[in-house]
């Protein structure tokens, strides 16, 4: 077993490619010498598997031996982590999960599960005050259209560039705002600056406004 050898100059989360001393499945096996990608991208997992008996996994510069069951679990965990990270980056493009250290295949699996949990927590934080029943990947035009279909109408322009929409029946209100020209300052939520628009929502016109929710730059 390799014992979690760390390749010099490579950091966790980096997708590592070929090097002459990169360990592989022995050439006599059907899959000998073959590395395959399991998710790649942010989590950077590569597998070298010999059919029926396991093989090596390579994660961000670390190489471990793994059983077939561990390889399957790591592949599934990596795919789930990649999907969760991608969803966060739809509304926070610069977000990155924290790097991790691990010394075994089980540690790598736990790390991928941790990435998924961290990404889901960040997504829920960004969407905490979102309009119920809306999608995180709607752009400003789609958002206005959907709100209009729900009975929201234009009420007035806002003091900062933007508009106030209100549902006359429920008295729900939404402020769709343009990105501030200056900033961000330490006092302003950074999600105001991720895209060209953001919005704030409150369930009734006598309730407190929620935190800014990013609106992606798309139709």
C-alpha cells in the first residue's frame, strides 16, 4: 500500500495528470496502466482499477489502494460533491471548498462527502431568504416573468437603481436591484456584487427584508 504518498508541489483539490512514476495497475491485468477520471474538476479524483480486485485511487496528489467497493463509493461521493459545488458556483462563482488531508481511501471518501455537505450548506446560506418556489438559476428576466405570473406588479422605482414589485393579495414584496456601482465595503453583503442583479424578498409588507439573493447573469 502506498500509504497516502503526497506528490511534491501538488495541493489537495488539484486534478493530477500523468507522471513517469505515477503508480498504475500492473500491465498484465485487463485494465493495467489505465487511469480513469471520477468526477475530476474541483475534487480531482482519478482511479486506476483492476477488474474484480480493486486498484489505486489518486486524489489531489495522493495515491491510495482501494477495494472495488471503496472505488465505487469514492466515485459516487465525488460525483455528488462535484454536483453540489457546481450548484453553488451558479450563484457564487468564486466559491471553493476547503482543502482536506487524508491518509486512506476511506479518508478520501469522507473528504468528498464533506465537500458535498459544505457546498450544500453554502447553497442554503445563499438561498436562505429566497422567494419560495423559485429556482437559483433564473436570471432577472425569468424572475420578473415568473413573479408577474404569480400576481406581482410593479409598484415603484427604488432609491438605489432597481424596482419594487408587490403581490396585491398576499402583500409579498420583492426588490430586484442592480449591482452597486461602488463597493463592496465591509458593511455590505458580498452577494450584491456577484452578478449584475440581486433581489431581496419579504413575505409581507410589514415584515423585515431578507438578505440579498444573487441573480445569475442569464435570461
